[in-house]
């Protein structure tokens, strides 16, 4: 096996890229007076702000991640005083509501979201292929045929 090729380290390089992106966004939040705010909170706050209180299941479906991932994020957000959970119609269902604190920081978050979106477009324009398009295409391809299946086909 040839380990000299960087192709063998795709996962490591993707994690490094994600660390760079998330690290810079986290520093922006700190610069804006929101230390500890996590970029994974953004979709939840945005969806609940625009669509009203929602279940974790509905948030997960809209965001496109697992129920477990949103549940963990919402738990962190609750500890950070950004959301409250109330029971839904179904006893197992929990409805996510924004707190007054989350509502108070919405103008700061909105300015950051707009600036981050513009900066992402700038980054996409500098690349041979827009990163956002490439990520979407990779997610679609893996949704249709997981990497595990592809690996087994090669073994």
C-alpha cells in the first residue's frame, strides 16, 4: 500500500478543513462578545426564529442531520441558556423554544450569518470548484451509496 499519496488521508484532511472553518467562526463569535457560542447552534436558532417553536425531530429533518445530533446540540444550547424545551402533543416529543437571551442576541447573529455567507461565497469563488457545491454533491453521492459499500466493492 502506497502511503505517500495524500489521497489516503482524506478523512484527516477533511477534519483539518472543518477545524479551520469552525475555529475561525468560533473566534468571530468571541470577537462579537459571544464566547462559547457554537456554529452548530446557528441552524437551530435560525429555524426556530423563522418558523416558531419546533420539535427536535422536525429540526433534524429540516437541517438534514440525525435526531441524536440535534438532541445533543439542543441539550448544549439549553445549558447555555439559548433554548427551553417543552413537552409536545406526544409525551416523547420535546418542542424547542428560544429564550429571551437567544432573542436578544439575534441582531448580532444575523450580522454574523450574513457576513459568513458572503465570506463563504468569496471562498467558493477562489476555488476551482465551489466547496459548498462539492460538499452537497458528496453528501448526495454517499446518501445513494455509502462509502462502506464502495470500500467493500474494492476489497
